C-alpha cells in the first residue's frame, strides 16, 4: 500500500498524524512571518494541506541566510560538495514512496508515473553530484600567454542565486534548477510552484538531514509573482533563474529589475525536465577567475 | 636627487594620413550619413581638430544592421571556417604591417603615450586577430558543444581608453565564430576604427561582415536596441551597462558586459619592494589610469606603509607627463575635457572628505587636457575616492594589518573586475587569489593582457569573458 502522508486513510483504524507544511529557511522550518497560509489542493481539486505563503520579509530573511551560508559552502572542497549532493539522493531514495504520493497528488499523475518522476529527480541529484569535482577541469583552462607568466582560469560560484522554480514540474523541475546552482558552491533562495508546493517542502526536509549546511538552499512556498520582484531587485542576490515565470511581461519586468545590480539572468524557455540537462544551467552561475603570476628564478 | 633631463624625442606623425572628414563604413564602403549631425574628433593633447566624423542616426544604424544581416545570411555565416580563418589572418598581418601608423594615430586621437600604443596596444591587437583566426575552423573543440553555431549579427559598442584593442577584443572572436558585426567606437576616439575599416577593404573582407558606425550614446543605444541584432557586447561604464541590460530585457539577445572596476592592489610586508613599486605605478598610471581594471585602491600592510609610500612618491617624481608622441613620455593626455572634469571633481571630493592629496612637481602643458599623477593617503573605505571609479591617474591608499582584513577591504565594493597581490609567499598568493572576488587576479604583476587569457568581471563589473576559449563562447549558441 502506498503511504499517503497528507490524506487520511479511510480504511485504517488509526487516525494518522498530518504534517504541517512550512518554509525552509536557514536550515529551520519557520512558518511565514506574515502568518499567511493558503490552501493547496490536489490535481482534482481536493484539499491536501495549508501551505505557508511566504512574504517579502521571508524572502529577505532567506537571502540573508543564503549569503551567510555562501562562504562556507563555496569554500568546501568540491569532493565534499559532491558527497553532500549524493547524500541528498540517498535520503530521497529512502523517502521514495512519500515523494511519489506527493508528486502524484500534486501533478495528477498515476502512482507509477509519479514514481518514474521521483526516479528521475533522484538520478538528477546523482548526475549533478558527480559534476562537483569535474567542473574546474572541464570549464577551466591553462592559458599559454606570450610572456613569462603562469596563467590559469578557474570557475567559481557566482553567489546567491534566486530561483523561481517551474510551476508544472513540482519535484523534477525543482531539482533541475536547484542542483546546478548549488553543486558549484552557490547558495539558493527558491520559490516553489504555487499550486504544487508540497514536494518542495519534503525536499527541504531531505536537505535538512543530508549534511547540507543550513542556508545553502532556502525554500519558499507561495507566489513567485508576489515574491519574485523583491528577489529580482534585491542587491545581495547575484543571479536569478526565471524558469517558472510563464507570463512574458512579468519575465521582462523581472529582468529589468535584475539589471539594477547586473544580476546574471536566466530567461524562461520551454524546457522538458525529463531530458538530459546539459551544462548550460550549471555554467550560468559560474564566474571565471583568471590568475597571473610571473615565472622566474 | 639629480635628475636626468631628456631631449624631446617625438615620433613623426607624417606616417598617418588623416582625412578631413569620414563617412560611415557600411556594407564594405564609406557612405554619407543619412541623418545625424557631424561632430569633430580632437587631439586631447593639443585640442587640435583632427577630423570631422559622421554621426549615425537611426536610419544609418538600420542600414548597417541590415548589411550585417545580409552578409551573415549570404556569405559569412555559411563560409567554411578555414576561409574565415584566412580572412582573420590577413587582417592580423595587415595590422602588423601598419602597426606604427596605427600606433601614432591612436596616440593622436586618444592621448596615450606612443610607448604604450606602440608596445602594448598594437601588438595585442594583432595578436588578438591572430589568436581568434586559428579558432575559426576549430569551433567544435571550443567547449560549446559538438555543433556550435554563430548567433548572427553582433552589436558592439566600445570605449575610448583602448580604442583599437577593444575593437580587436570584440570583432576577432565574433568573426571567428561566424557572426557579422556592427561596431560603434567611442565618439572621442573613432579614427583607428575607421582605419580598421580600410584594413577590412584591403583584406577583401566581404562587404557587410564588418560595419563601423560612428556617433555618441544615442547611436549606441539605437544599435543595441535594434530588433535585427542577436548579440550585444559592450565595454564601458557600469551605468550604461545597466541601461543596456534593461533595454535587452524580454528579448532573445545574448549580452556580454565589460564594465567598471575599483581594483584593490594589495601589498604585503614581504613583497619584493622594487617590483611592487613598479607594479603600483603600472597599476594606476598606465594609460593615464583610463583602465577599467586599474589598481586604483592601494592596500598596504601597516608595517611597510611608510617605506612603500616614500618610495612610491619618489618614483612618481620621475614620471614624465606630456606629449603623447614623445617616446619618453610616461603619462599622456586625459582623453577629453569631460573626463578631465570628472577626475578633477572626484579629486576635489577626496580633499573635501579629508584625505590628503599629493602630486609630484610636474609642469603640465597649457593646451590640451592634463592631470598630474596623484596619490591620496588617509583614505577610508567610506570615501568616494575609495568607492567610485575615477578613471584617471589618481591612487587612493588604505592600510591593513592581517590578510583577512585585506580580503575584507578588497572585496568591499560592488565591482569585481581585477585585483593585485604582492607577496613573496606562495601559499598566501594562492589563498588570496582564492578569496578575492574578482575576474582577474594579478600576483606580483599587474595590468597584463593576452588574447589567450580570459578577462571579465564579477558582480557589477559585468558578465561574460573576453579572451581565450571562453571569449569565443560568448559568440556561439550552445
């Protein structure tokens, strides 16, 4: 039998304990400071839970947490970051049934299709985990300058990345936008799918128990239209991924706001999250640093 | 201290042939502008009018973009890479052949010392074309996927500080990747770009592959905002970069921005002192400090502060300011009256905010735009001269005690283009290089450039890289 954490099982003698779905900020699970919550229904319109509705203040708190975590996370060895991402995959595997039930409810998929989505999400974490200690060799370079200098270029994390996660793909899409940012050392503030936020909250619980330092990923459930502009205009955010923005005018307004401090912007395009992601999202949140030193005796 | 006197040693300007007026270079030919008023370009060292330049209006911009599109669709975009390579090699050779002429022209129009235009700018310009020429038939190895494609028409807007070098940084990788370009040089330094147009003709480059349109900010804006443009590449101020980032929002245009800086040049107590003093001078006084990556914030470890300052001042006393065409000149003219006003204003702010100003005794010419090399001491991080890009020969000096404090101060800026580190300790160099949030870190050297070496900024210094394999990626779809 599939374990359904959010739905009372009618045929069970025991009344089950439901979960409160909260935000994930700085490694803790607060409710929105605004006290707001909103109703989350399943794909058929049946009540699932009340999710916290994150506010502007929650977004700012999340940026503070992400900035605070950046030095430590980007300063870890690539090997260590790779292990942590792999650990996320391991812990997700143990919660496979829970994720499958939540994805099925959120996206209106059959349980077998939902399981395939969870498989893909877990595999994606494994794929990105392996990139941690290969990136520098693939995108870095040694530069044969015309002079007596040793000159090399290495990728580094951009900083705090705001992610407006896909609205449709609640877990695989979310994974596909968070993993490429954090594997290289960035920290993330993610706004989840508005109508399908519950798998994201569970992903936060996985992260909290996967040796991922608090603040590296911060998950806000609520409206990207409401919170997005504050993140796009935030001067301590270095990059923004507009993956989940479906309205072109909204995307343009966010890109304009992001230009204020020259954020790196990933514009929204139609993406098939089941396809192999390639390197473009991963390299978007990298800065290349070139170092010169004279050669001599 | 005794000083050597130098007899004047001017490079002859007879080698250049400046026309009285120039049209726009569109579709392989010089054409009259259809709208827009002509403007003059002057020698900043003498205020002598060098030539009259056409201002490209919206109709001219449109014509240039259409010419570039046609050349992209019909010729350049479909040409085998090996042939594009040969054109670029030809251009590199033509630049080498005309190198002295171009160096003199650059110094005349820009005001930079001939020693720099001759020994730094021009060799790098030729090298840049030579380097990217070799990429044109090897794109599938550039790390941008197995079948990398050009983007289309590139709109390129460049600054006045390294006119021909910035042109090379823009045009060489764009053409190698198979794009066509419309480039706008800065309004105060159009002459070498117009000479480059002639080089394109001499190379028999197909018409429309390179278009050079002249004008000021309005022309640049019309170019960047033109619907027929697929790629925007800009080098210049952060303010204009920000405006460009806003104007391309919601389009499919790819953008690279190379913007301002306020680089920390960090001197530790164990630094090799002679090289360090030369490095500090080169860091801030090279090209009159008109360098986005200039080492304009000197951070000196407290224990060697007195010695470093004394030796720096002594060295500054030997810098020769004057005629850009004189081979002994170290510091040339400020590029424009407008820039001179900005340097004067910010230097005044430095004094007003309480920093101590010092310049060596130095006689400045009465004609032209000049500013003596200047150092400010007693500068705090809050002072505007420690935060804002002055873009002139003005150095702000701050101090630190520990490496951690040096990092903290160096990174305390919205910019992140470059940084310098001076120390004899290898492990400290690597630690500092790791900690500094800047796109280029020069350790025990400063202001080095090479076509193979990626250059570009973190944070508000922009995004994208120029130079090396990474510079090519900026012009490829992947």
